[in-house]
């Protein structure tokens, strides 16, 4: 029986022990998942090692099979293959263990969910005693104040009426104080009973969890140990095989397989030269058919027996009979003089060329090559299985002496892998893939060519677009085109992009536009920031230039603020709503006052900050800050997600932030990012349709827009509405309704509209018209960019709710704005 450590060590003045124990139980599930990841990573490493060893075994089998050392490579190959098999067996065992751990994680999640329901009454008791304690403390302070006030009046000789009045107040305060003492006693008794049971329950859960984790680790260790034993046995076998492969056995094996014969050459005696016979030339000598090259006169002292003729035929390693027989009797054998040197025959030069074999010589004193008549008989075909051909070893020996010089044209760059060479080249032309609106740039020269064909469609009903009648006689609206003109490539080439008051950033990557900074509130517990929200996983700090730091007491509920900022990106194609592409992303940021850092650092175990993310059914993806947040999917439902902070990491982060900027009043921390489900054009706050009519002398533009309150969780006005369109073709004059601003340096037309809402004219629907007179027409239909924003609402409707005690939400800010909001004809 283990000592009940949890029962004895989790009480304390603030009664936060339950909160600490509950989240400690949650961390056990995180540990189980991390252990699964560790074993999976070890399995991946072992598998990669096994594959490398298999590859090494194959290379050992391809090494040179020539030489005395060749048989040893077979030992290496066999041992390496067995070693690879051992590691693959370990991979199989680890995969089975991973399945067991995953099963345990699922069972653990179910057990935790059940435990949460069982300890709900303890949580109520904790909250009850915390509330009662605070009320008791306040009633005690009031009681002391009223009692002191009554005594003061008595000592100062106040009127009896004042003394009696003070006495009534003191009596009432006394009764209230006594009632809270009694309530506290009841709450204390219930809390101690519930807390004792729950603490023991939490300890039992942790004991079982640790025991199960140790069993998993034991299985893991046993698998690794068995593999190491097998590897040791393989190593010993390898050592024995090497020891059995002695030097004598290797030498003997080479002698048997590569031996050339055991008969040694016989003796050769010196023979006197018979000059008389030599001069007569009647009797040919038995001698080598070939003389030593490079010598004009050869000493005739190297006569041999007739058996050497066959040896000469085996030149260059060819077997006997491969080149046929040489007719020695009919060969043109030279005569020798008295000193034994060869005498050049007096033969016809032409006949010599036709019937003689020329042997070259590099001697400086030789004028002509020596000439021999050699008859080579062709090899008769052999239909048998044993043909006269070179052996495999002789071919390998010949090929081994060939040196191939590498070419420079096909060499691979250093540190470049074959996988990199196999990768396809990225096309330079613009392509819209996966409907990723963030990769669009309305002012990119390459967008025009791709925008007409690369946008995929979604089926959405066509909305009604009411239009206002044209009142100016100088402007005639262009007809609705039956087919939209294709945009030529490079339609905006040459446009100056120095001053762009609101158009989307001119980038080619797929990163979302930066969100606007959080708005500044004017209260003592407001959220204020002049820093943009970060797109990374690491939290960013936003410093406040607002009010002075808040002084917080450790017993107070700590104020925090939250901000939701969303970005809507849309691409409209003509008047067809089915071709509208929409992507909506959002950021959630928390703001902490400077005084909270002191509370965190002075308290060894601050209350865990827990919150619920509500209305998440419309979110496609949620990316929490993994450095600071924990989550439990088992405790969440389809419309909410539970999160709680790693308080140690949060405290450390806020401490570093305060050290970097000690003058800041508040610190903003990126908590999570999310992507909202979109329903095509129904998800856009402002519907758009654009029409162009281009002639050589003028271009006419019509833009229909319509406010869409259904896209917002809480409909609100769209403010700071601006519409920008570039026009080429040499604009010499412009007329527009309503009035717009023409920038002749940038060749752009800009409309600035008042707030658009349901209260606007025609319930937020309207039309923009413009006519541009041209000197170098016709112009090319261009992409229109729009900007607007809304304060006080979001498109997703997502919200935050604090859980537990110790914190209060002092401010909640919501806004959305346009990212890349564009329209094409």
C-alpha cells in the first residue's frame, strides 16, 4: 500500500489542490501519446537501419571475386543479412507494441471522462468553499469596522441616537459574520470529505497509469534486449567464421581454383652451331617463328624444341587450338650467318607484302620490319557443349585492366541526391492550384493568363443583384456580356506600384495577409496592442501604449482579454456566383496585464487557466499553440473544444516578455489559429460582379455590389470600403458614378464609399460605373481589388468561455477585414 501522498499534500489556503490533481490526470494521457510517438520513432530508425544493412549486404556480394581475400566477402554478406533480419524483427515487435499503447490511450480517455463525471460534486464543493471563504473574509472585515465604529462613538461622547444606530449596524454585521462562519464550517466539512475521496481516487488513477506505463516500457526493453542478444550471437558466429577461414585455407583455395599446372619446365642444353649446315640452308632449323622485336640482328642461341610451337599459339591467354595451327614447315624461316645472326632473304618486295606477316619495330637502326609468313587456319565449328572459349576468370582479368575515364557532362553536383534530380521543375508560369486564393495576386503580370481558366467552380444559387438606374446622360452602361473576354498575359505591365493605398500585398507566396492590430480599449482592464498577430506557432508580444499597469492582489480574479481577428479572401469571376472562391482564416489572441506576472511568479502553483472555444462547428481546422496549450479531444463535442494552459510555460514566456519590454502595460499572446468553412459566395460579406466593354477609343466599366448580412454571425456595417481598378490604354479622360479618384501616375481609379449595411440605400446594393477615354486603346480588362472591415463581429461566430475560477474575462474584441478580395470579368 502506497502512502496517500495526494491526500496529505493538496490542501492549501486557496484550495487549488483539486485543480492541480485534475490536470495532472490529463497530463497522463499526454504522456501516453508521447510514449507512442517515441516508440514509433524508434521503430522508424530501426527500419531505416535494417534497410541500410540489407543494402550493405548486397554491396558485399558485388565486391571483387578475384584474389585470395574473395571468399571472405561471403562471410560478410551472410552476417550482414542476418543482422538486417534481426533489426526488422525488432521493428515488427515495436509495431505490435504501438498498437497496444494506442489501445491503452483510448481506454485511458474513456476512464478520464468517467472520472470527470464522478468528481463533479467535488468541483462544486471546491467552488462552494472558495466562494464562502471570500464572503466570510468580507463579512469579517465589515464586522470589525462596525464594532470599532460603535466603540469610537461611545468614547467620543456621541449622541445616544448615533450610538444606537451604530449598534444596530454592528449587530447586523455580527449576525452576518456568524452566519458565514457557520456556512464555512458546513462547506469545509463537505469539502474535506469530498476532497479526501477525490485525492485518493486521483492517486489510484496515477498509480495504475504508472504501472501500465512501466509494463509498456518493460515490453519495449525486453524486445530491444532480445535483439541485442541475437546481435551478440551473430557477432560471435561472424568471429568464428573468420577464425575458421584460415590463411592456409584461403591460399589452398586459390591454388586449386586458379592453379596453372604442376609440371615445371625441363632443362635446355647449349647446342653448337653447325656453320656448314647453316650456310647451305638445306635444312630448316627448329626455332621460334617470331624474333624479338626491336633487334635488327638476333643471336641465334635460343633454339627450342617443336613443342614450343603450341605454347606460342596460346598467347594472350587463349586456349590451345583457339587460333588454329601455324604451318612451320612452309614458313619462311630465315638463314643465319657464321656468327649466328639472321640473314635477310633476297625476296621480291611485292611478294613479301602479299605473303608475309609484318612485325613492327621501334629500333632506330632498323630500316624495314622483319617479315614472316604465318598461315592461320580457321577454327572448325564445334557443335559440342564444351567450346574453346575464354573462361569467366580470364574475361574478368581482362576487363579489370580497362580504365574508363569519367565524362564531365554527366557528373552530379556535389551533395546532390538522385531524388533531387528526379524532382520535376517548378513551372515559371502562374497556376492556381487547390483553389488556394491566397496565392492569387491581382497585380501580378502572370495572373491574367491563368485567371480565365484555372479557377474551379462550386455550385451556388445566383443571388438577386438590384441595380440603381443610370442618371447621367453622358454614361451608358455596357450590356451584360454573353461571354467574358479572355485576359491577355501581362495586362498590367508597367504599372507603377509604389503607392498602393489598400490593395493586397504584392507577393507570390501563399502566406495570409497580416491581420490588423488589436483595437485599444480605454478601461483599466482593457486589451490594447499595436503589434500584428503572428502567423507562427510561437507567441508574439504586443506592447500596450494604453493605461498604467493594473495592481493585482493574489486573491483577486485575474483579468484577461481576448481578441478574434478574421481575414476573408475572395475571388469573383464575372457575374457567375458558382465561380466564386472563398477562404476565411482567423486568429485568437489573449492579453495579460503586467501585474499578472508578479502573481504567477510568486505563486508556485497558480490556478490553471482553462477555457472553452465555443461555436466551432463551422471551423475546418484548429491549430493551437502547442508550446502553451493542452487540449483533450475526448472532452470536446462537435460545437466546442476544451483547452488549458501549461502554466509553467506561460509564466516563463510572460517573464521573458516583461524583461524584453518592462514598460509595457499588457502583453498579447497568440493562442490559436483556425480556418472557417466556406459556402462559396454565401460566405462573402460583399458580393461583386464586374463587366467591361473595351473599344479602341474608350473603355466602360460596371461594378455591381450587394451587402450580404447572412455571412456574418452578427450583421454589422462594412466600413472603410474602397475599390481600386487599374486601366491601361492611355486614359485621357474619365467620368464615373459615383465620383471616383483618378491617379494618372499609376493609371488607377479609386472609389471610396461610405459604410455599407442593411440600413444603406437598397439594403446595401448598388452599382459603380465609369467611362475611360483612351488614346492608345483598346485597354485590357483588369482585376479589381476591394477593401473593407468590420468591428464587433466575426464571420465564424467563434467565441471563448472561461472555465473554473481564478480568472475573469475583462474584454472581448471581434473584427474581420479583407485579405485578398478581388473580381475579374
